[in-house]
């Protein structure tokens, strides 16, 4: 029982629970936005009498196809996907690239084994080849 309690109180589980609750609330908010603002606006622009897409349908050989509710959910999905992309994915991508850039500046590749090693290393930790910094190469790295 103690292990289960420890598992539940772990930071990642609590963060995940908060994310699910906030996501569900955000989904309800976006559904209301689509139902109450976006679809009536589209209905007004297209001249439709029904401001709610949920009532849109067509009939083929006596079978009714209600496509309006699907359109509402599609618009909701697109809005949520755009918000998640612009507020979560893009900032995380930039943050990760910033960390990668800092890590790349702190490391270099060994010319022998092509392993990543610290930039100031004088010997490769993978293949133990001796590395000579550019300032100590014959000619001192300067043109004469």
C-alpha cells in the first residue's frame, strides 16, 4: 500500500492530473466558443437560417446524415490544436533548440572517433587520442 501511495504522490502523476483537468476545462471552453460564437458567425456569413451546425444534415435514400455536429467538433479540434501548437509546442521547440545550442558550444567532436567531448578536452574520453588545441598547433594558429 505504501508503494501505491508513493506512486500517486509522485510529482509527474500530480502534474498529469492537473494537465488533464485543465485540458478538459479548456476543451469545454473552446466547445462553447465554437457553438456560441464561431458557428453563428459562419451561419450569418453564409446566409444560413440555422446558426447551429449541429442541426445540419442531408438525406440519401431515406438515411439522414448529420454532418453539422461533426463540423462543430472539427472546428473545436482545430482551435485546440492551434492553441496547443502555438502555446506549448513552439515554446518547447525553441527552448530545446536553445539547450542544444548551449550544449553544442560546450562540446566538440573528436576527429578520430567522432564522439562528443568537452570543448576544453586535451584527450578524447572515448578513444584516448591526444587532441591539440588550435592555439598550440605548429604556427600557433596565426598567419605569419
